[in-house]
């Protein structure tokens, strides 16, 4: 089954990057403690917010535009915008987020190199240089791990600032490597109709980034709420909660790997029914795999978490347990979300994010001040479940599958993967 092999290769590639990232989480947790993890998590969240603004022009919309315009005419506006975002938007965090001057410069430098590196990776994808894009991604996390290990074990420098320098080094190398892979594609030429081109870039990116921004708030608003409502212990509490979410969200490498292959396949399928049958099979495989790993995580003894992450992280088992329902539900409905994207109905995925964000806003401000970390975990899990229910209902209405078939029937779930997903059995149950 060609499609199944492709999925396994993709999950393996993403899994390797996820394992390296997880080792980085362990290193920072053990040697910088909960407070250090909290400070790191907040600065990474801040640069991710700035990256969302950068992606209005330098994001996924470039994939659509790359085949239609000279690469040089796209890269120059995108790079300039990325540079401006990295210089200007950290000022807001400096004045309203309580950053020190040193933290501002760190945030600005990290944002600039992340923005530029991200633009190069998007362009590589647009040029269908998937292998090169994957190499850039792997090299980035390997460089971060190597640089961080150098600071911790050789230089004995175990502060969040060491992590920032290591992260900046990794972004700088990934930016340079991306340029190397694009060197033959970049031909310097006059940029014509630049105003019209920039408007098209921003217009194409707006709706995509709106959904991404809402989804990011679903995932990470709890960080800001914990830091706000618990000013004395906030950084340490954020560190514990962020580590718990990293442990749980590492499971998503399965569903993300499956959905990446599914999205590309469905985008090229003409038969809507076959696309729906394939989606149902993949959603069940994704859910079973995600649920199985979550059961293992929940079953791990609390002493093992303390052994791996250090004594500051005794609350991790309860966070993992609280998040488990929402994380498992995402394993099912992530596949539905990419089905809608594959057939051009991207707004449905955005609507699911809005549904989840409504839950996040209400529950977050009610539960986090009262229950702290557990309140944030309950909020996140409820948000994931709400988004999952919405996508389940929309797919039911779109496909005509019964809810019992979508949720309960697991016989012949591999049938739609035969012949690369094109010749499938009719599994409907109206």
C-alpha cells in the first residue's frame, strides 16, 4: 500500500524532529528548572506570535505564489517584512509585556532570524523541494540541541539566556542553509508591480493567518493567564504547564504526519466520495495510534517524570491526565480538518478554531485564577474537545456518514489505503 508507506516515512521524519525537540525540553527542564522552562516557554511563545504577523506576507500564501512570479520579486518584500516585524513588534512586548532591555534585544534577534528562515522554508516547499525543506528543519533542531549541550555541559552556562543564544545560532544556520538550497533559483531582476504583488501576498495570507492566530491562542493562552494571575510563582508554573503540554503534544506527530500526506492526496483527488472514505479510514488509524500512546503516557509512574525532568515537575502526571481527552480527540478530528482544507473549504477549519477559542476565553478566565495549572489544562482539553465535536458534525453533514460509523466501527479501516487511496470500498451507513 503505497499511501501507507508514504505516511510511515512522513511520520518517521517528523518523529525524528520531535524526539530531538523532546530531548531539548528534558535538558532545559533538568538544568534550568521550572522557572527557566517558564521563561523559555514565554519567549518562544512571543516569537511565535511575531511569526504569525510575519506570515501575513511571508507565510503559506507564498506556496501558491511561487510558481506564478519571479522568486526574487517575492523574496525581497517577504524578507523586508520579516525584518520589520522582528524589529517593531517586540517593542510592544517591551512596553506591555514587562520585558527587560536585554530580553527585548533577544526577542528581536530571534524573531528576525526565525522569520527569515521560515520564509526560505516556505519557498522551498513552494518549489517542491520537500527533501531540502526537511533537511533544513532537522538541521535546525540538531544545531539547537548541539549548541545547548555545549553551553550546559562544557561551558556550565545553564540559564535561559544560553538557550536564546543556542536558538539564535540554530535559526541563523537554518536561514543560511535555506539560502544555499535556493541559490540557483534566485535571479536578481527588477521588481515589477511591487505594490500589487504585496497586496496579493497579504490578502492571500490574511485568512490563513487569522485561523492560525486563533488556534495559537487556543493552545497557548493558558501560558499568559498563568503568568498574569500568579505573578510571584508564574514563571515556574508556566514552566511546569508548558512541559506538560510539550509531553502531550509530542503525540500529535502521528496525526500531523498522517494529515500531511492526506492533504496532498485529497488535493489531487477528483472523486469526493473516495476522498471522504480515505479520510474516515485515516481518522480512525490516527485516533487509535494517538489514543494508544496517550494511554501509555497516562500509565507512566509519577516517579519517572521526576527522574526525567527533575524535582520541580511533580505535577506533570496530573497535567498529562487532564489533557489526555482533548489530545486524543485531536488525533481523530485533525484528519477531518485537513480534509476540508484539501477540498478548498479552509474556512471550516478556521471556524473550528473559533469554537475552541470561545471555550478558551470563557473557561480560561474562570478556571485559571481559581485552579492555576489544572485550570489551564482543563481549559485546553475542553477547547480541543469543542473543536473536535464541531469538525465531527461538519464532516457528518458533508459526507453523509453516520456518527456510529465515524466513531464506533473499526472493521476494514485499511481498505481505503489500497491502491494509494483511489479505489476504495463504499463504507457509508446512511
